C-alpha cells in the first residue's frame, strides 16, 4: 500500500480531477469507477489521494484489497469490506440477514478452521439475496454518513465478491455511495462493464521532474537530494534548479521507472 502523505502526483491531474468530482458529489449522488493500469503505474497512489481528499469526518470509508491466496474463498473479500458494519446486519429483513450473515460467516459458536460458505444450517446463499442485503445494508449506513468504497486489486477478489460488487455498482447511483475499484489492465474482472479510467504509463515531461514531494524537514521525509545522502533513485528524480534547492524527493511506488525523455 502507498503511504498516505501529502505528496503530489504530477502528470495525473486529469485522473485526480475525475476521482475528485466523483467523491465530491457523494452526498448528492452515487457512482462507480474501475481504474485500470499495468502493475506499478500508480493506481494505489491515485486511490491514496482520494483518502486524503475525503479526510476523517466527511464520509465513511470502507476498504478491501484482493489477495491472490484468497481468490478461491467465496465472499472472503466481502467479509473484509463489510466487517466494520457486521453488527448492523442484524437489522436486515430475515431472508437477507440469513443470506448475508451466512456468506460472511457471522454465526454463533466456535470460529471455523477455514473460510467456508454455509456455516449455518440451510443452503448456500444466492448471490442475488446477498447482493440485495449488501445494498440495503450500505443504503442504511449511508443515510447517516455518505460511503466511499475503495477496492484495490479486484482481479484477485473471489468471484462471489466480484459478483456482489457488480450488482451493487449498478444500483448505487441513487444512493450516497461511491465505489472505486482498481485492477490490472490485463486481468478480466466481473466489474469490467463499469465506467472505467485507464492509467497510461507515466512519462516525465522534462528532465528532473519531481514525482512526489514533501516539504523539506517534514516528519518522515527522506534526506534532501542536495545533501548527497539520498538513494540513487531519489537523486535521479531530484529537482535540478539549484544545488541547494530542496524539496526532499521520493517517487511514488513504481513511478521511478519513468525515464527522462
């Protein structure tokens, strides 16, 4: 995950503007967006700017990140996403409550040794019922505070979770809920029909373009490029304006691969 500092993503102004417009309007309308791009192109960095833009109080942020070892575990991703709202599932209508709580493994008794669907008596829940339960759960939560769902690496989320997210994304426009997902551009997902934004490989516009900056001396900032103590890849991206000019530099993950043109 990218560190959430006050870095600036140069060359991504249009992409940041599109995401900003989407989340700024969450109180009045919902929406969904799939951000695609090759590994290391800056998808996580772009999502991190959304977190900073929202701040701690304007909305409730729910997150989930796909993990390759869990992609065959039904509803594992949904469990991760909805865990903060698990107590609110008890207020759902009985059929939806049973379907969702079964999918999430929210049952009395000892915890299962492995993640399995069907931890209560009865058949495995239908995707439609689970999706409807999730929609109602999020709608109720968003009535108090708008919701932003941030889902990274959805190509590694299990198929059951992807199906529910696709169901949800097609129905949130009238709710104060925004869903933003990221995926590799060469990996198919169940969310491929959503509005999308593809990140092209970033190219520095001029030699010495700074990819990500912190004010010199700020907490956690790397050594100044001018001091000669920074790693080679930081110095390679440092501003050449003067030998004493310092913003301290550190490239956002993956973007240091850009070459000067």
